[in-house]
């Protein structure tokens, strides 16, 4: 039977590329996003289903997973990928508490709701795989927006803490930490700067191929740095022993 795959933030950028990639592999793809027009278009390309989902709402996450199982009869892979940037700074002028709340709500709380909704269902349908999109900002690779960085460190904490327990139940949880990727999250001037400075800039399709590789692997509790032109590189974490 075909794999059933759910991708959040799949109307654009990395999530859209992951949805298309799995669609080409013959998977049953559920595209989740707040962007209805973009999400429906990607779902059509992937031959799948669009479910309007605001990942900051617990009930939307539960309904999304329910819709995937109802439509396709199972669940094999979930990519919790929706995210936003621009959390403001900590000076007198650029501090924005509302904006901070929004970035935490999407990047951290949204992932928590997604984990809560998906993990038991993956386990109940014979096990599977889940990937969370962190960032190189989540492993201290560059000086980023500090609020964004905190959320991206946070999701690695979730992945590392949950992975051992859920691996015993047949669900492998990993994180990806992409470097710069050419998507609308980066304004054109940021792309110009990245290219001008000679930093690696990946295309979303490259990231999608790595996500599929990680989803199929037997590993759990890992965070993989994904840079243009390089194989996924697991981050070395300190060990207890
Ligand atoms: P993008 O802006 O192209 O895509 C993000 C998608 O998330 C959009 O379709 C948006 O509508 C959706 N989204 C936002 N809030 C949502 C919500 N509450 N509920 C559902 N969907 C929501 O950006 P992207 O670069 O593809 O970002 C995908 C992920 O990759 C993000 O988590 C981002 O932090 C991460 N990331 C991006 C880069 C990069 O350089 N592009 C690098 C590292 C990590």
C-alpha cells in the first residue's frame, strides 16, 4: 500500500517541495497550511489532499491527522515544517512582544500540537517516522533573529526528549536543520546578501530529497544539518556516559 504522508507548511518553500517529492514517489500526500490557494495548488500537483490547518490551534492539528487517516486509511510519515521568522530583537526600538508570541506560537507550540496529534496515530498504525524542521539557527551555526533561534533550539529539545520513548513504540523522530534555502521566508535582499557573500543556498527540492532519506532511515533523535551540495550531517550531541 502507498505511504500516507502529512506535511505542514506545505503551500510554499520546503514543505511544498517535500509534498511534491512524496507525490512523485506515489505516496498519498496531505498538504496542510493556512494558505488555502497555495495549499490547494500543491495538493493538486502532488495528487493529494489539502486540509486547511492553522498549526497554532490544537484542534486543527487533531483534525488534520484525523482527515489523513479518514481519507487514506493510515499514517506513515509526518513532517512538522510550518514556521515563520522575524521575532524582533531586544533593543529599545525593535522589541515586539506580540511578534515574539506569534513566532513561538507557530514554531514551537504548533510543533508541540503536531507531535501530540500525530505520534499516537503513527504508533497505532504500525509505526512510522516524523521529522520536525528546525534550522541551522537551532544548533548555533549563525547569529540569527534570537526569538527564531530560541524556537529552533526548542524543537530539537522536543525531538531529542521524545525520540527514545517513541522509538520503542515504532515511531522514529528526527529534526532537520537546513542552512539557507531559496524560499519566500528569505526576502530578496537576504538572498542577494547570501549569494553575494558566497554562502551556500540550497533549492527546496534538495532539502526534500534529504527529508525523504531521513524519513526512511532507522535513526531517531538526530538533528541533521542540510546544506546545499552536502549529504545530511548529523549533529554531535554530548552523551550521558
Ligand atoms: P515558506 O515561507 O516558503 O513556507 C512556510 C509555510 O508555512 C508557508 O506556506 C506558510 O503559509 C506556512 N505557515 C505559516 N504559519 C502557519 C500556520 N500557523 N499554520 C500552517 N501553516 C503555516 O518558508 P520555508 O523556508 O519553506 O520554511 C519552512 C520551514 O523551514 C520553516 O520552519 C523555517 O523556519 C524552516 N527553515 C527555512 C530556511 C530557509 O532558509 N528557507 C532555513 C532553515 C529552516
